[in-house]
């Protein structure tokens, strides 16, 4: 099968486009690379854009885009998706830097865009804001975690990295422990969007910068058990949650286990089902408050 192997960007609708754009550029340190009527494109590093903001009535994540390898055939990928009974559309020049894309809806209603990247950004290092490496993962609340997990694995070629009990799956499409995570809670909606930082000192500076601008942490800093990454969560101006993280587990597919970053209790750490235990959420002990689930 043809597998997607990288998240390219996420698209959000947001009521106050200017305020959310300012948050992404001034606080997160992404670069505004293109602007159309009611749409802005924001870049982090190598990709032309990592975040798209569209003016809309409600703050929500409406679309995720993934890349397939340069030698893969987009037409064959479209047939693969249609073979699962999924209605697809082919779009020419749908967005700046993307010549050809296949789009379809996932079972929770998020539009999925798949394309081959043939134009890269040549951004200079940003000197203001947090400046993450990249968009790392997007997490969702879902009504049927097994159904959506199966869709991402069967149709897009994701692999299961870990589960928390039977209600929270962590899926990878490349070496990173998770690119999509899905938590069954009774509704289909965005949970958080995560950006990768360099290390603990970058996390530390990011927390200070957020504090300086009035953004309080919802949860963290801490270290997740599942994925072993350092984390800190806050809410952006439109109410959606942003995570900053570092030291996420990385899979060595040939060996079938995760590289320790920095240490694991299992040796080796293979994909598994974790018990619903506080240490799966935070090895350092502090659990999220109710506000994380709003
Ligand atoms: Fe996360």
C-alpha cells in the first residue's frame, strides 16, 4: 500500500482571524508566508505552510494534510482510498505550493488532503516567538476510537504506536511516536495541536514567553508516559489548545521498538496497551484538571 509519511499542515476555522494570526506569528513564532481574502498561511521551517487559518464562525480544526513519498503515484493512492468505499476528490492547485491533491473526509468529519511536496520553503530563522521545529501532531476527541483508528491505519497507512486502555490511540506515520492521537470521549472535535521544540531549555523559554504575554499553562510542564515527551499545554486566543513538546519517542521500524529519549521502563519499549494509570499520562505525577477536557 502507499502510506502517508508526514503531516504537512493543519487547517483551522477561527472567528477572529487577525488575533489568531498575531498569536501564531508573535507568540508561536511562525512566519506569515501567504495571505488571501479570509485565509492566512503560516510556516514553521521546511514546508511552505504548517498552519492554515480561515475565517469561520467557530474555532475548529477542519482539515489535515499529509504527504506521500516523491516516487509514489497520487492516482494510485486515490484508487487505494476509493477501494475502501471512501468518496474522493482530485484538486489541482488547491493551495499555494501544492499542485495536485486528493481530498476526502475521515470518519469523524475532518477533511484529509494528501499530496506530494515538490516545492519547499526557504525560510530564514525567526527571531521572535517560540519558533518550533515543526507541527508534530494533532489530537482529537472522537465518538468511536476503534473506527477512526482503523481508518487511519487501513486507508492512510498509519501504525499503532500505543494505546491507553481501549479509549486512547496514538498513531504514527513516520519515526515520531505519534502524529495523530484519538481519545474516545463522546464527541468529535479538536483536542490539541502540538509543536515540537528543541529541548528542555527551549520548553523553559517558551513557558516564560507565554507567561510574559498572559498565556497560562493548562497542564505541565511534565513528562508523558506514553511517548515519553516533555509537555506543556496552553490555550490560544480562539480557545483551542496548543501543546509544546520535546524528546518524543522515535520508532526504529526495522527493530520494532522506540529509541529511549531519555529513558524507558520497558527494555526495549515496544508498542503496547498501557493501563489507565496516572503514570501513562504524566510520569512526574501531576494530572490534568477539568479545563483540559473542555
Ligand atoms: Fe499531544
